[in-house]
């Protein structure tokens, strides 16, 4: 890429801060290493510390891809059968019922599922689990029946009912938190320990984990909430000492660490001489595993946490074992068949193995799909593709 092309990428990062985001870090990598990193703004409006490349973020649902990677390692070793009932490994899943609605007195009406939830269902979000900020029935369970928020990271927070019969629909939710429980059931260890040994340490991702060291606390970005056009600092959104390592949203990381993870996928499962996954597993994992189903718009039913959310409206999206796939070329220039995903506090990434490019964008702002963050992230991805093709 030429100097002018990187100037466009810098402008996308700077524009987010100019338009009211406290701070941003962005990293772009190819198969050989980081080709761009930049930051702008402050870690928190509460103390005005400058944003730096080593700033630590709560990465929310961008956690999911790391948990899925560990699950795929267990598939390779023969310890995990994706088609088997996931309750074989996480017995509590066998107690989960399907929510059919609410009785006149408000009580939830539940029945046993006809099909057992499999780890395949969990990885592609067809098991039936949702989130209260995207589903009105889950929001009602939280409001009227005391269902704990998934952010609480407790066993009770996991035990939400299924919204439909497993395998029949797609909806986005706490499925990867349950994959974490599957991994724990197979290995006999906490997810964080397994992930550190199998993924984080081999990849040199020393700033990634479910809890924070003191030096990371000092580098952590503060959380913010946008309301009525203004921003306020809200403090940490995740428990400091989680009872459960939540494989769907619980990690802290840096943009640089996450770029190493993405680069491993660009390199067919290997980085710096360390093999994480076999090349054939990488190729298989990134296929469309939804079949004829499609990813749909996620309605923001709790405005403080999320706007309505859909990437690239009008383009068919499916799901791989790692993240969403765009089945047509995206407006940014990302080719058909590639993909990426996001985290609740406006963190975004993409992974494009055909072009050998990936990127990670990190902010800490609620609600999700903040228009300013999203616009700037998509401008960055667009600028990268435009420059790469020159």
C-alpha cells in the first residue's frame, strides 16, 4: 500500500474520535505481520490518559472465535464429536427446556426439546439460545422472573431456555458460553486454563485472559455509554473475578494480541513455527455451516445496550464455525465467502484468507452498533482494501 492509502486508514481512526468516540485502537495484519497499527483519543474521558497500542480492552463477543478455536482443537484430537449431544460433555445442557411462550399469569411455558443440542448447534447459533438485549422473551425473563444477565458470569446466568427447537433457526446468543462448558467437561479444567495452555501461550498472546494482572488494569480502557448524544464513563462492565469463564464474551485482550490470533488463521493454523490447527481444519471451519439458513438482523430491544444490528443489509450472510460469512462481496471490498464479527462495546474484526488480510478495531462504547464507531470501522476496512488493490 502507498503512503496515501495509509493516510486514509489513519483518517478513519481519527474520524471516530473527532465524531465523539473517546478512543480507538486499530490493527491490520497480513500473513507475515502487522502492516498497520494506529490509535487515537483517550482510554477514558474520566482521566484523559492517551490511548496507546497496548491498551487492554474487554473484547466481549470477539471472545467467541478463540473459544471456537479451542473446540476445534478438541475435534482434531478426537475428544469432541460435534454431532453428539453436547450434554455428553456439559450435563447441565440436558436440563435446558424450550420456551414456548408465557401463560396468562406471566409464567414461562417450557417443554423438553425434541432434538438434543449439539456442539455444532452451539458453534453456529442454531441451538436456540439468545441474548436479552436482542430478544424480547429473554428481556421479559430478566425483567419479570429475575433471570441474571449473562454478563454476571454465573451458572445461573447460563441457564436460559431455548427459543426454538435446535437446528431449525438461527439466532445469536450465549451458545459459545456453553461451548466453554463443553470444553471444561472434556478437559476437566477451567476454560481460561485450557485456552492459555492450548492457544494463548503458544501464540504469544500474553495480554489476553479472563482476568487482569495489575499492569493490565493500569492499561485498561474505560467503558462508556452514549445517551442523548452525550458520553459518560461507566466503569468496568465485566466481573473482576468471574465465577464462570464465559467463552462467549469474557476475555480481555489488546488489538495486537488479537491480530496474532487472526494471523494464525491467515496462515492456515500456524504462527511462528507453532501449529494451532491443521490446514484442513481451518478450511473446514470457515465454510458455511448454516446450509440454507441465513443470519438475520438483530433487534436492539434494550436500547442502552444495543441498536438494531446487521452488517451489510441486503447481502446474504451465513455462519462458519468461527464467525459470520458474507456470501456476496461486501461494500467494503471484502470478498464473498470471507467473514468477521464484533463485540458488544463496539469492537469489530474481519478475516479474509483469500486476500491474506485481517483487521481488528477496538473501542469501549455502549450501545452496540454505535453509528459513529461502525461508520469509522467500515471506512477503515474500505480504505485497506482500496489501498491493497493499488
